[in-house]
């Protein structure tokens, strides 16, 4: 029927619709399927749906904000948080967390090493990060041979008076490092949180 062009890519197990093979995020970002079932009253029910697929572990720049005090970058997903950790040229900018983030997928990043801390001793975070009262849950950092291990590895506010992190909660995180380890901030050279 209508909307069933990708049904062959899926199978049903109990009440779950599962892909037959891993999704290729680069070549196909949505699937059209038609699901049929029986309602409690015995009537046949059919619904065509489009399933959008995204790779949560692809770092993506925020779609809003300019990194300024007046227009901070809006971090709204794990992909945005990964982007921040991988772009040290942005470490002196302004950010606001605009949604709670489930970071449990970080357990599989980099061969199990997890999330790359934001800021190092040679390239510290000198920006402003407002968590907006949101929570990051399930963050994993497993770097037993590294120092300055935390969501923010090294924060230094001596240049420009920034280096500020506020209004942020971490929950159910697993953070392992060698020396100078913390949940939210591992090393605060100068700044506030």
C-alpha cells in the first residue's frame, strides 16, 4: 500500500520495528514504511509513516547562534556537544545548552575512550557555557592514561575574564582518567563554575 516503499528494510520483533541491517546515514536519511496491526476492538489498522535517521555520533555545528554574548551558540544535541569538544578554535566563545542531552552513546566513541574533554592545558576552554538549567545524562569518558579528564578538561579564565560554566547538571556519568579528573570540570585554573 501507500507509504510502504522501504518495508523490506525492516522486520517486527514483538512491538518493535527494527532495521534488517545497519542504517547507512550517508546515503539514506529517511525511510517510508507502512505498518499494519489489529486494534483491541479487532479492527485492522494501517498507518504510513516516515522514519528519519540521524547518526547521533556525528559532530554537527549548532544551527543557531554566533558564539557571541548577545547570540551564543545553541547546543541542543549530543552532535553539537561533540562539535564543541572537537573544535578548539571555538573555546573562547559563548554557548547555551538549550535542551537536556542523552550522552549514553558516548560509551562507544573512539574505541571505548568516550567523549573528548572540552579544553586541554595547551588549548583551554576560555569561553562562557550556560547550561540553561539542563542536564547531560550518561556521559562516558574512559581515558585512564590522560590528565584533565571531565566534561570540561581544562578551564582558564585569565584571558578576557571568561572561563565560566553555570546552570548545568551531569547525571549518571562514568568518567575515568589518570590525574586531575572531575565530572563537570577537571581543572579550573582561573574562572568560575
